[in-house]
């Protein structure tokens, strides 16, 4: 059980480092070469978010806020209007983050090799 929690902690710490300080986190990752697979973390998280978005969030919002029926007033319309914007922003952010990590991967790979 300790092995599971320590592995989960290490992966979480690297993922947070890649989000907050990608340059400083990618450097030791390239030297150790054990966690290079973590450079694909943005695409994995994007796939997970899209899955949860389509299965949980969108049906729940459509059920509770009646997005297509036109009832509910301005508050509900703003929530229904904001969902596609939030989804597009998340997709853009994850793709941009993935491109940055791929650039850093190639850059450090060439510097080491």
C-alpha cells in the first residue's frame, strides 16, 4: 500500500511541476529518463476531461438547466452559453501545454544526446 501511495505522490508531484514550472521539471526528468512518459500527461488529462465532460457534466447541466427548452431565465442561459467556451478553453490549454512539453523534450534531448 505504501508503494501505491508513494508512486501516486511522485506522479502527482511531477504533474504539478509540469503544470507550474515545466522548464525546471523537464530538466531532471530528461536526466533520469524514468518519467519521460509523463510528457504525455496533458493529452491523457485532456482525454479524461473530455470523457468526464461528455458522460457527466453535459448531461447533468442539460437535465437541470433545460438548455434547449428556452425556459429558466438569463442565469440558466449564461450557464448553457458558458459551457462550450469552457470546453474550448480547456482543449486549447491542454494542446498548448502539450506542445510546450514536446518542445522542451526535444530541446533537452538534443542538449543531452
